[in-house]
C-alpha cells in the first residue's frame, strides 16, 4: 500500500514515541524526556533519549533514532511503509484514514495534469526561437542543452497570457489554472504569472510536479530575480525542498544531505555528482522543511552563500536543524560567493576538500562570532559569550551541551560553571513551533461569545485596562471592537481601572451599542471575570493574543510591500515568531517591524 507523505505525517502525529519505543526499551523519566539503553548498539550507559514533546528519539552515541515509524522500521528491519501499516493496526488507528482518499486523489490528479502540461509547454519553449535568451544565459552559467533536458528546465515566454490560453485549449478550466498560481486575474484580464523566466520544476518527494520557480531574464532591479508558485492545493512553500525528487533512498543510503540556497547551486552539485544536494524554496528555512529532511537523514552539511546574508541564513538554519537533533557541518568556500561558482571555478576535487575541511556547527559559530567582538575587552567578551545563548537554547542533548560547554570554556579561558549558569541553567531549551501551530490555534473557538481575535482582545482588556496600551494602535475591523477601544481610551484618560462596574454599564446604556452588541459585551465581561482570575493565564494569553495581531499586521505589510528587500525582512521576523519568545522579545520584534515600515514609507 502506498501513502502520501501527509498521511504518514498524520499517523506519526497520533503515535506516541514513548509508547512505541517503550515496547522494546526500558525507559526512565529524565526531566521532560525519557532515557534508556540504545537498542541499536552495545550500550552500557543510557544514551538513548526519547522526547515526547518532539515525538522523536535519538541515540547520542551511534546517532540512530527518528520518529515512531522510523524507529519501528529500523528496529524490526522492515520497510518504512510496512512499519506504518503495522503501527496503525497495533494502536488501532484506522488504516482507511491513511489510505489515499480516492476523491482527493482524483481532485489532485486534475492539478497534477495541469502542472505536467504547463511543464511540457515550458520545456518546448526553451528550445524555440523565443527561448534563445534563456539558452544564452544558461550557457553563460556552464549549462548545456543536454543538462537542460536531463533536469527538465524550461522557459516562460515574454507574453501576456500564452500559457493560460494553451492550457484552456487543452481543456482545463480557468479556476483550476488560477488556483495553481500559473495565471492571475487583474483589471486587464487574465495574465500569466511567469513571464520571460527560466523555469525550474519543483517536485514532491514522490516525483510529482507541484510548483515552479522562475528566474527572470529582465535587467530590471524592480523585478524580483526569482519567484515561486504560491501556496496551492498541492504545494506548501515552507514544507517542500528543491531537489528532493525521488531522493529518499539516496539520502538514507548516503546518510547526509548538502543543504544549499539556490536552484543553480543544487543543479551544479548534481552535475558534479553530489546528488544529495537540496535547497529551500526562496524563503528562510523552516521547521517543516527540517522535519521533511529528518525523514531521510540526521546529518546535514550547510552550503549556503558566503556573503553576510548567507552567513546569517546559515546561523538561523543551523538553529532549526539543531533543535531537531541534526548533526551539522558548514562548508567554507574561498574565493567564491556560492557552491555553483565554486564548483565551476575549482571542480569536484576541490569541493570534496572543502567538504572534508568543513566546520562542525559550533566551530563555525565560534569563528563567525569571533570576528564581531574584541575578545581582549571584558565587556566585548561578555557579549561574545551571550551570542551563544540561542545556539544552546536549541541543543536538547545534555551530553552535547556539556561537550560544547567544555570547548567554549577552554577557548575563552572562563570557568565552565560560570558559562553553565549563563548558557544552560538560566537559558532554557527552546522548542520551536511549526507555522501551522498558530494557524490551528486561531481556528479553535475560545467559547461561544468570544470566538474571534477581537472578542478575545476585548475580554482580556476588560480584565486589565493596562493591556489596552498594547492594542490601542490596532486596526479593529468590527464596529463593536472599535467602540470598545474608544471606551478603553476614555477610561485610561480618566484613570479608571474598574472595567466591570458603573462605567461599563453606563457606556453600554449610552445608546452607542445595539441591543445585540450590548448583550455580547455583557457576556464578554462575565467571561473576563471567570477566565482571568488567574494572573498567569492573563499574561500567557496577552502574549498569544498580541502575537496573533502581530501576524495579521505582518501579512498585511507583506502584501503591500514596496520592494523585495522589505518583504524578506518582514518574512524573517515572521519566521522568528515561531520560537517560544518572551513577551519582551516579541515587543522588540514588533518595534523592529514598525521601524522597517517607517523606513520604507509603508506606514
């Protein structure tokens, strides 16, 4: 039986790693995790760790482990899909829920047929007269026609709606073409989304075309150099990797991956025999992409660009990978800005030397941070040490933390106990949350009366008028929320703190509210009294509600962006919100967000 990757993910999410492992390994509680003897090698001290919160296991001696299905597959030496079937049966999870749904399969098949036809169109165009510019550009990058055919590259002509008309003639309908992001609808009608671009097909791990990336041939800085398909019924940008097509067995066999930045980096690596090269899809590396990669290997060599932005991306990507338990090394290129340029200049042998001389992630960060601080200066040295806080927050293994701490202590000549206090004891492990975590949370009804963000915000401020300070500049959409924000403003100006007494009743009876609105505010006030008697819950909800508003503003600003650099800055802030930040850290991110908008005249 074959299963889609999302079906396997659903099964994994319902399984409990501690139960699956606990059947064959005697586990003992160790903080939030469990420990036991590793079943994959002769283990004398408990080196096998099980993390219920992340639903994974790992041996910090031999490196074995993974999610519940992978563990079961490797322990019983059976194929991954067979392990999934057995576990579904063992834990009474209906197999039907994880079979490919015939109706959904039929719906997706329609989309795949459109994408395949679009791909055929792009492939034909690159070898026609209008694709000459694309061929010349690729020839300048060392790419010949044979390589173009092998990697199925294409060209989107510089026409208004040639692709759209082609697909309509083939019998596909307008709505489906638009929903796949191949065309858009504007004031002047329907037009192709990709125009005058070299086209890179993006595949699912199973080998289906799910999206495209396009590199412009325009010499215009106002036009984004690369664009990707938007999220569609068959494609989620932050959950896929370029180059992953049918690479599962290769990645498992070689047990490592080269993670790169761009399409040409990956293609050059494949050309030179490095078939484990992958890349994120034009966005910052995400937790979901790390989880996808985790299905195949625990070992990653980061091979991103060598400029300042590339080094920052390496740092952020490493934090995500380390949080997921990866072993990470970093390539350091000399006299080349990226892997593509390095391979073309120096060839395969020099690249292999660079791999051999790659730095373990801690050593890379030490070298990177050392260039930023004068270690002969006490204050500068203190800041240097604090730069490692985020790294240590993302290291789960106690053994790894100890080894890194020993290394840092010797390097900076500071007692290990002092460093432990700064980087471990008062610097808790940070579990990252996926992008869907926040989406799912917002979909949950808090209760009948307060099931929207604005209702919940009103309820929170009714519990504590001081919280209005954090929401006073928010763009409320409903008349009810706008009226209540006006009320809160008046109460703050009058220094009235009791929201549940006479002031609220008088305002409700002032004629400003309809009867339905007044009844709703009355109910929200009642819920406020019962829900927020606990100060800790108040503070927790304040943070989560503020983040929800923040996300709305980020999305709105991204859609109205003036240029690609602003968009990327905003996207970076959005990714950073996936960490478990303190409220003060969130406020700092928000201040940074406002400064970006002010600096680019967006506000």
